């Protein structure tokens, strides 16, 4: 039986809800500051809690994380607590000297969102000129010696640009390309979503590109179903698909804890009790760790322990974290029989 650690090794923390963009698919509906955002001392104390629980990787996001005045102090403190620290940004605020400052703080990586080329990106992000700013930020981060990643979230308004964005990222010298999953929460609507067949084609494209660019650019993905299309992942004993409530957790700007950035089920707030107690006492975390509790097609699927479906997508459609994942392209009979695995899909 697979060993699941008691506390997540990877935490995404949205340090502020303030943002200069207005992305059509934003899961947190970012824009203005959220009431009750953690003050500096609360933020540093939270980092100490996470470090003491064994969190080794902290991803700082938003909103736009660089709009938080004390972001440098937050990064520095997490680095001092021996965490690998990543920064998710739209790139607007990163120029040459700012990139060098982030490198000096000990930041491990910068992930810049890129949801299309040119006007497509600016339209998705609701901010004219952002594509040029993001491109300049990529260059500044690479020149500063920072690991530079690109994140793309496919949906109805930009999926046609996916292959071109991958090539563009490679041409820019990007180290890693992350394919995120569109989840209909926040500003994201079900009308923007793609069909299960389209998600299958995206997953197969990702697997092909991962092989094509091997040794030149790394590929990661949030899609739980990747074990269906990538033999290398299917053979990894530790691959679990959806990591909500297991390998990762999420903390909102006001201290609210959820099992994943894309699963907006509040299980507690670090202002009220320690993260340890919130995680230990949550029945939702218990549900997510026991895939025997899943419902619908995911509940009867022969590979549920290797996939589990995206709990965020399930919640976005059915308002429960235990429902089947509507992005899955496997017929219920094939899923139950364990057919159409990576060996037959690629």
C-alpha cells in the first residue's frame, strides 16, 4: 500500500488577493486585497509552522505576490527555514534589477503565467501589454540565474495556442513548462471548459511534447489523468494523480486552509488554530486520502489510486469533492475494467 505522508511537502500560499490583472479563469477571483490578509508577523509565524511540519517546498502566489510590500521578507524567512521557495507571477513587476534581487534572496524558481501569444494572452489576463511584460520578465529571470518556468491553463478561449506557446517557451530558454488544469471555480465558468475528448487530446499532446523536448525543457502537469497517457508516469510507484489533501495543500491570503488551490473547501484558518490541528482534524482531508470514498465513475475505477480524478473539477461541477471527474474521457466500463491505460493510449 502506498505511504501517504501525514502533512504535505508542498504548500501553495496566496500571500495576497491584490492583482493588477483580471484573468477570465482566475480560481480566486483576484483583484482587490482580501479582508484580514495575514500581517507580516503572522506570515512569518505561518512559515515556521509549515517548516516544523516538514514542508520542503513553498510556492508563493496571489493575486500578484509581488504586490505584497513584505514579500522579500517572506521569501527570505522561508529560505532561512530551509524551504525551496517558488514565486508565481504574471511578470508585470519583474525587470532586470528586481530579478537579481529575487535571486539574492534565495528564491528557487519563478513561474510566469503565459496563456497565449500576443493579444490572446492579454485578453485572457485582462491587461493590455502584459504579454510583452511577461516575455521581458522571462528574459530578466533567466539572465539573473533563476529557474524560469511557464504555466499555461487551457480553456475555450486559448487552447488553440497551446502548441505555439510550448514552442515559444522553448525558444525563450524556459527551463520547465507546466500544463495547469482549468477548473470551473472563481471566475472560471463551465462554459469555458473543454470536453473530455479535448482534455484527452491535450494530455496526449503533453505526453508527446514531454518526450520530444526530453533533456531540453522539462514538463509538469496538474492533470490527474496523466498516468493514462504517459508510460513513464504510469510506471512510477509514487505517482498518485490528484495531490489534493495529500502531497499538497493551500493557504489563502486571509489564512484559510483548503486541500488544494483549486478545491475551495475551507477546512480551517491558521488565525484560529495551528495548521497541524487543522490538517489532522479535517474530515475532508480524510476523504481525500481514502479513495474508496470516491463516488461515480471515479469510485469504481480500477486505477483510482493512480489518478483519483481532479477533486477541484469534481467540486466545480457537482459541489462535492467526492464526485467523479467530468474531465475524464474513459467510459465507465473501461475505467472499472482498467482498460485504456498508458500502454494503449500512447
